[in-house]
C-alpha cells in the first residue's frame, strides 16, 4: 500500500504508534527508506521546537541527532584529534547513561546504547531502533509524528522564540 501524505486512515496502528504487520507494503517502504541524517533530524527539531505543543518531539529528534553525532566513529576520530580523548569518550558515556536511565555500568558492552533511527516516509516520522543487548525494538517501527519532508526545510530556519 502506498500511503499518500494525507491519508493515514488505511494504516493499522498498535500501542505507541506501532505499525502493525498487516501493513506489509508500508513496512517494506519503511525498510527501503534510509534513516534521516543528523543534519535533517536537527532541521526537523528546529521546525518542531518552534511550536510549544511540538517542543518535546523537537527535543527528542535533537537528542537522537546528537547521539548519532557523538557515537559516529569518524566524528569521534576528528574530536579525539582536536580534543582530549577522555572528553570524547565521556560524551559517548553521557549519552549511553542518559538512554539507560542514568545507570553507569562500567562492565556494560559498548553496544548497550539504545540506538534509534528516524525515517520520513510519506509524511510520517517513523522511529525504529534497538537496545544493543536486548534487541527489544529490532524490526519494529513506530509512527511518532506527521511532518514535512526535511529536505523541504530551509537550512537557516530558526524559530522565533521571542513570543
């Protein structure tokens, strides 16, 4: 099923916006769509944070983007070359602790970080991810919002928060 950007009535949802297995065509379309880049996640975050009722979604998208940036191996290498490696590693540990409720387990495997991806598919923001050591989200997709294609948002879009 190809969903138009305005017709979501044909999609079967479960708890929390889970896209149910009977949506086979949509699920295949989601699987074929690459996750949004940190840049596009941040553009959407700015878009959502401009409106009070969407501010939490904007902050969530910004956090996902920052987590991706901090845990990107190439970014870590650049940061390690310019900043103390200890600082870079502590940033990654900070985000790991943030995702797992503040638990600081030194024996935790590096894959224990909850890793999230967000895709834009036909106007839907779709989140997927997995918790490295449990894989409890693997293969599941959740609709977390409806929004514009991030490619259509200007790079310089900044919210006017002056009221």
